[in-house]
């Protein structure tokens, strides 16, 4: 059998139990499940002019050993699946918009803090800025796969994907919270942008978004040629995307001039 990786994109509103979603993903033969951005509080907003509201929002930040993260670790271990958990991570002097890749043993193997934060608006103007992009190998049914993480606006900067590609990332997982297909200003340009980004860096990319009414859904995945291999509508649900690892690896070898620049 040709090597493949089935990834589940959890297009659900915050509050649904991680174990239930992990079980659904496992039943669909997925080996990885990604949650939308800042799932711990649903990427809630606050009034920037209200200092009390800002402090209250920052007070929702959680540590990596919190009960919330523990639910994801437990879900990963019980259902033997990789899980990308997302949260407002407690830190001083500011919390971080963070994602944590957890392996099927319930162990965190990759930790990403959003680098390109939306520091021009609530809620992220209260957040700190991450400093790096990193990739790691995960074990799957067909062997090792190298995975990278970005969060929402990270994907809008070409250097983010290029750094991950140069580290050998084959697939990048992207928790998200914004309109993807029907943005009032830019329409579906973010989808087109990711198609181009995948092509120019020769990686597969999966973007997990919130359904309506929080965002407009349309979680999607593209292969290393920029072709869309799966897209949801705007309703809650689980999207399964199957990445052809052989095709990605062949493209990374034959088209290495693109990602090595």
C-alpha cells in the first residue's frame, strides 16, 4: 500500500469534548486530529478599552499541565491518535496563543507559540509573540512523517512555511480562526494563498477552522502541488483529508529547487 496519512480536521465550536472528537477521528481511520485555534476559550474577544475585561481574558490562560490539556493527552492515549490541542497558554508577562502536538502515548512532542500574532486587535493584542517554527517526526502506520505547526496568521507569511519546509516538514498542520471562503474584505484569497504556499514550499497543508456562527468553516487541506484534497462546508463536523506521502516525497525530491531557495 502506498504510504498515506489521514488527517482529521475538527471543525467544531469550543466546548465539545476532545475525547469524543478523537474517537470520531479514530473511527474514520485518521492518525492525526487538529483542533481550531485557541480551543480553550473559543478565541473569545474583549473590549480593548476595558482594562478589567482584558485582565479577565488573560486570566483564562492555562498551563501545559492543566486539566484542559490533560483531556487532550488522555484522548490521544485512549484512542491511539496524534492530537493537535490549542489553548491560551499562561506565561509572564503575557500569555501565548499556542498549539501542542500530542502523540498516541499522550506525550507532547511539538509545542508552537503563534509568531505572527494579530497585535492590532482583540484578543491577541494581549498575547506575547512566539519566536520560532519547528518540525518533528511522528510515527504512523506507514513509518515516520515530518510534521510542522503554524497557527492562523502564521500561514500568511511566506517565511514561516519556508522555514518549516527547510526543516524537512512534509505536512504542516494549521489551527485557524477566521473566515476562509467568505471574508468581507478578501473573499477566499486565504484558500488561494495556501494553495500557492503549498506549491512554493512543496508541503501538504491542513487548516482546521471553526464552523458558523464563529467563523465560516471551510476547513481544508491541499497537497504539495497546491491541489485541494478536501474542504468542509460551514457546518460543524469532521473533515478527513488523505495525504499521499509518496507524491509529497517525490515532489520534494524532484522540485527541491522550490523549497531550497
